[in-house]
C-alpha cells in the first residue's frame, strides 16, 4: 500500500486581515521509515480462534502458505496433526486434535499475515498483542525466528493442563473496582483489562456457577469465554516452571529487535530485550494479567496513530476505540482479503 507524507518546502507569508501572500509548494513522498508511518500491528489472542479461520489468507498469499508449510513440517516431527488442517479441512480432525492445534494455527497464520503485510510495504512503528498474540508479536519484532517460537508454542500447548481442568475465563462489563463490589465473597483473578468497561476474570471450576448467578442477579452483562484455560492467572502457576525447563534444554537466543514492542506480559515498551527479559516474556505469558488499556495508551504516546488488527476476526477494534478513541482496521484493509465472516 502506498503511504505518503507531506512536506512543506517553502513557507508562506501571511498578511493582516487574513489574506494570503507568497508561494507554497508541496511534495508527496513515500514513508521512508516505520516511525513516520505511525502504524501499530495488534496481534489477536486465542479468544478469536475458530475452525476454518484464515482459509482465504492461505489461498491468497504465497507467504502465508509457506509459513503453514514450515509449521506442518515441524508439527509432523513433533507428533502433531498438520497445522494447516485446522484452516483447510477442520472436519478431518477430531475434537481433541482441533483443541491441540487451534492456538498453534493462530500463531502460524498471524506470523504469515505479518510477513504478507511486510511484503506489501506496510511498515509498523510498533507491535503489541492481546494475550496469546504475544508470541506472534515477538516473531514480528525480530527478536526470535518463527521456527524456534513455533516449537516453544507446541511444547506450551502439549504440556498445558487438560481442557478447563483449572478453570474458565468470564468477560464482565465493568471495571475491576465495580467487579470487586459485585463479587464480594467470591474468589476470582483479574486476567484481562480489555477496556475501561470490560474486564476478564479467571475463575476456578467450582466458582464459575456461583459467579455467573451473582452477576445475573445483579443484571450485569457477562459471558463465559470458550477458552480452554484460565489464562493470565495464578491458576496456571506451574506452567512457568515447565516452560523454563524447556528453554533450559532448548535455548532460544534473543536477537536484536527490528520493531519495538509493547509486551502484554510487562505492559511496557521494549526496543531491545536481554536474555532474561526475553525468557520472562516467553515463560510468564500464561500467568501475567493483560493490561491492554495500558498497552494501547503506550502505543499512542509513542507516536502510533493507525492500528491494524491481525487476527481471524474483528475483536480488538472495539477496545481500541473505547480506550484511545481511534479506529482500528482489520488486516483485510491492507491485504484486501475477501475473508468470509465467521458464521455462528
């Protein structure tokens, strides 16, 4: 996509009473740096996944297909079904197989779409992510190659607890202070700060029904999310140790970042990562709460003014508008995909 900046080469001279005198000329040039573009890529999380997602992107872009081919080759060596099957023929997979690779498919496709955007000349000033999108954002930042992070993500998924054994996520229309009042006496953990008016909480299995009843009695809008884990909470406190053990056996050395990143783990801006910081982002992603509101404000303060959501459906755009008053566009806007809307 051609993007331009405007440079005034000769200043005009103004005279009294609002009349114009002098000469002005304009020159349109392509953006020469990502910083000029002000574009931020937002990588969506696991709440966006559904069977058959990204099929149009797969068919449209050779880069996306190549990324899936790499994923399928590695997944075969790890004893997993082809990752592309979740996109191209999900009906060929059992429910267990779909669950096993759905997040891996999301990671693969998001990296492929990032590469497709890069090929089209769309430069990002910075990247950030919502939840699981952190891993694609790390690859996009240049700090680690796709293949290494792909293997790490596969280990993460294979070694996560059985589906919903530890708990569930519930989205609540309210802020943490309101929820504290509404759910006094209930046990829960703040997982995601999506916007000023939506918070996601993590709840152990035995507490879900009671919390849903209480919210219903108080006529508070809520939704139990179809995620398999109570992400971003202490309910998964054993996972960082498992992931650290993987990195001890299979180290991933961080490289110089080519795009700055606002991490959903630390909620801060990074234009470089030490080995210890990189390990923290990889291993603590499952247990640290997401402060998406802080991430968006940081991007704005760092000069971002355009927001592109990279994911299978439009989810993050509402949070962008509610938090910083900007409109986010889906990746289709740039890639001109004809993706069919998700059917429910």
